[in-house]
C-alpha cells in the first residue's frame, strides 16, 4: 500500500488503464502539459504523449461529442469537463446523445466512454463552480454514475469506469483532491454498483456520498460519545445502485439518514428514501430524514457556504433529534 | 464576400457511376414518396421528415464513399441511411413501428441507423452530430484506419454552437471529416436568410475556420459526386476537414405536420423545375443512355420499394419485451441490485 492523494490516485487510475489498453485516450481543457487545473492528471502528457493526452478548446459540446464519436468507433476515451457546472453547456451531448444512442439503435452502438468532472462545493467558488450535479446524471436512463470518497476508490472506480462497456460519469468532489489515503499497490480495479460500509453501528444508518462521507464518519464518532452507534454507508455508485447493502443495514438498525451535498429537491437520497419506504417500511423505527443543502444556489462567502452545506454538527444534531 | 460556385464536371464521371447515381436517386425518391403515402394511410406514426428533392447530395456522397467510411445525418436521414446500403424493408418497417424495423421500433423515423453499413446514426437534436462525426474522424485518425466521416446537416444547423465547436476542433486536430450543409433554404418554417448574418450560411463561415468556401449545386448529382470525391479524398489523404454548402430545396414541408404554405408559389415552381432526379434523367438521355435502360432502372426501384413496403407491412408490431432491453451493453436496463 502506498499513500496517495486523491488527485494522485486519479492520475494513477488513468495511467494504469492507458498503459494497459492503447485504445484509451484522454482529452479535455488544460489536461496536457498543464496537467489539469486541479492537477489531477499531472504526468500523463509526459508519459503518453500529445496524441493520447490531448488538449481541447473550451468547447464542451465538442469534447463530449468527440468522445462519443470515438467511443462508437473503437476508442475508449476519457473526457474531462473541468467543472461539473459546465456540463450544462453540453447536456445535450450527455443526456440526449451519449445516454440514449445505444437504446435507440437497439444495441447497434456501444459507448465505452468516461466523463470525469470536478464536482461540488466547499471551495468558495460560488454558485456556478460548486454545484453537486450527480443527480442530473442519475436522472437520465443510460448513464452510470459514480462519486468516490477516498483515494483508493478514486483509482479503483475510475479504472472500473474506463473498462466498463457503457458511459460512466465520474464525479470528483473537488474538496477531496488534497486528502490522502492508502491505495493498493499494483493493478487496482474496483466494481461499479457497490456501496461500502465504512462503519458498522447498531442504532442507525447514515448513507452518504463523496465529500459527505468523511463528514458522516466524523459525525458518527461524535454520536458515539452521545450513546448513538451509527453505521455509515458510502454509496459510491448511484447508477447502478447497491440497494442490497443499504436495505440490509437499515433493516438491522431501523433508522435511515441520508447526507447529500445537493440542493434539496430530487436528490439521490430521495430515491433511496423511496426504495427503503417501499421495501422495508416495517423495519423502520421512525421517519427517514434527509440532510441536504437547502434548495438554493450555493453562495460564495465562507460563512454562507459552510452554513448551506451539510456539516458534521448538522448531521449530529439531526440524527440525535431524529432518534429522540 | 465572393464565394466560388463549382461548375458541373460531368465528363469526369463515367457511365457506370452515373447510372448508379441515377438508380440511387430514384430509389430514395420512391422510398420517400411511399413513406408519404403511408402517412396518408395512417400507417406511419409519429413524425417524419422527408428529403424529397435533396436526393443528389445523398447519392453523390454515398457513391463516392468507401464501404467503411462513416455517415452521420439528421432526422431527415432516410435517404442518407439507405444510400449506404441499409435495408429498405427494415427502414420502412421502422417507420411503421414494426418489430422487423431497423431499430426494432425503438428509434423511429428520426433515428435510422445501420452501423454494419457505416450509417452511424440519424440525430434529431440540431447540431449534435457534428462533434460526434468529428469524434469518429478522430478515432479513424488515431487508429490510422484511413476512414473518413461525412456529416450531413441542414442550413439551420449553421447557427447553433455545436456547428462552430465541431468545425474549430476538426480544423485544429486536422480530422478526416467532411461537413456537408444541405441548404434547403428553410430553417423549419423560416427562410434561413432572414435569421442568418451571411448570405451563404455555411460557405460564408468557412473562412472563419481557415477553410475554403465551397458552394455547390446540391441538385446536380455529377457536381455532388465530384465534390464528394474531392473532399473525401482530401480528408483521406491527411488534408483535414472540408465544409461544403450544397444548395437544394425540399419539395415538401419540414415535417409531416407542415404543408409548407409559407413558401412563395413561384419559388416552389422554380425549384421543382430543377428537380435533381428529372434533371439527371434528361442529362443521361442527352448523353446517349437509352430510354429503355432508364425505364428499367425506374421499374426496378418501384419493385424494390413495393417489396420493402410489403415486407414492412407484414411485420408484427414492435415486441413489448424490447422495452427494457439494450439500455446497457449487457442487453438489459437494471439500475440496482
């Protein structure tokens, strides 16, 4: 095991797959010699050269369109959209073209492509560079969606996404880029559609994603001192969704709390709450509670952004209050 | 701005190719005409966008393409798909929503695709397929396969962002792609000139991307074939992309819902007199091809369309068990365990 930062793990995941498969190409804005604005792809240009690691103009439709056309004709492209907010400028490509073409052609076309994007808040960038947009992708049939929370998962899920025969969006929460963690040595490939139980507790289940996972774990530690023993499940993959792991834990604890960075309406937690209500209502000891950002654009100033996003304190207070 | 108009170079096109061009145009014409008749019988459901009058562009390019080249077209794409050799019966059955349709009923008129013939899809969001075609060309370049992508689109597309993003990327990356604007002069119901800053919506934009302005008569099959040879050849030889504006006219409305009453009668008459199929027939007769030979081609095309129609009509309705198939590569649609 080596200790890598989240951003180093991203570069390691792409490098591992580019080394293994000469059909893997990587394109995006500033991804070449610059190594990406978040420095998550440093070294790839030097290692694989300007043909396989290629800078694009600021043309998000062209980036995703090119990746799609290449994927349907034999390459396995990885395309970077610098900030997930910019997906709005190429959402036709993502939601209408990439997502639907396999179905509409009844399987004539395969689209083995990955769209990586820096997602989420906590960096004081304001409402157009801080959104948590994984729910947009989750709502479109035909897209797989993952959001890792650790360096090991960043590498392993990215590698799995690159090997997957279908389009996968990888949401990298940008406040996680600097965190460090153990990453398995040698080839590391994870599995899409699997959640991870980060902490097993007896009293309640907290389900979280990406940057909300470390917050949920910190909250669980505080809750323990208050006499509440919480499970923390890292969803990791929204599509496919590992409902078995979530349902199994909720059946045991009887309580479900979701921690979502997204604005309130139609967050991924609402879908999980709906599934839990449908399939293990009798096992619940109380209402399902969603902890989210309010239904607002994310503000820029530190005090405002911190207030808006779910915090460790808010998770602790909500769980404590909910279970009273 | 002065834009050069290409002159016909018919002498360069040999007899066998000219007969092939004629045959293809007649087949596409008859197919579209039949599709229209089947609307009137309420057998073609949903919408449909016919390319009646635009056959010379599809035929000229298809005949000039290599079997493994890629075609990307729009919702007005029946002709482009058939011109690559896709099954006419499967196309007709798709329009009828039958299980024997090209896409088993899951795509419909606006999405005809036959990858096995290089017909890489009909795209129904204006402009979307230009970057995608550039991507296929990028793949061909990376794989050093020598393939060329040809992307057909309407005049209205020249005002959408994806057009400009795709052209810029294609030039910067020197991609083997040919962008062909079929300027039928109406952006849906609106004259293109009334909503566009330049007279020639594609050709006048070419210089912005360092490309030669190419404005051609899209109703002349010889011109289209010659233009196709030149632009595809340039792409295949590593010369990068081209942008072609082929001026044409659709004989009908934008879609089945549109009677096209917004077009002046005199204009319609004028363009009908330049019908690419009739015009080419007359040219071939003048060049010494016998009436009997052309009539034989005409009759065979009718028979082909009749047989395709019959096969399509015999098809059972689309199978309901298709609904949840082929969202993913494993053939299914599961999103949870």
